[in-house]
C-alpha cells in the first residue's frame, strides 16, 4: 500500500467516525413509541433504547389486578425498545455499516 492509499483510507475512516457520532446524537434525540392495550399504556424510548416517558391511562388501572397493569407496561416498553433497535439498525445500514445497529 502506498502513502496516498493510506491517506485515502484514513480520510474515509474519519468520515465514517464523524457520521457515526452524528448518528448517535440523532438517535439520542429520536423518540419512538410503544403501546399496549390499544394505547392505554404508552412507552416513549429514545433511539438509543432509553426509556424517557411512560404514560398509563386511568382506565387501565384496576387495583384488583395489578399484575395485568405490570404486563401492559412490559409490553409497551418492549414494543418501544424493539422499535428503537429497528431505528438504530436502519440508520446504521444507511451508513453502509450493516450489522452494527445493535451496538448503538
């Protein structure tokens, strides 16, 4: 490999690194929503998979059946996290780096 090829590779690596940093910032700002029970329980997750908001409709609360409410919360959060992973994977794939979406 000659010096010119090495310089070109270094420049490409720097561009990729800058693109990944920008994408991480965008994912931190992105929001995806997961729901359960037709929207009675909603979870909002960042593009990095961090739970940032949870809302529970009063109609979904039955003090006699807290286990159901707990299950609805888990479903909503899991749904939002899965959407977050899909968003991350899609963004990474758009950079031409397939398979790294789960690392974000």
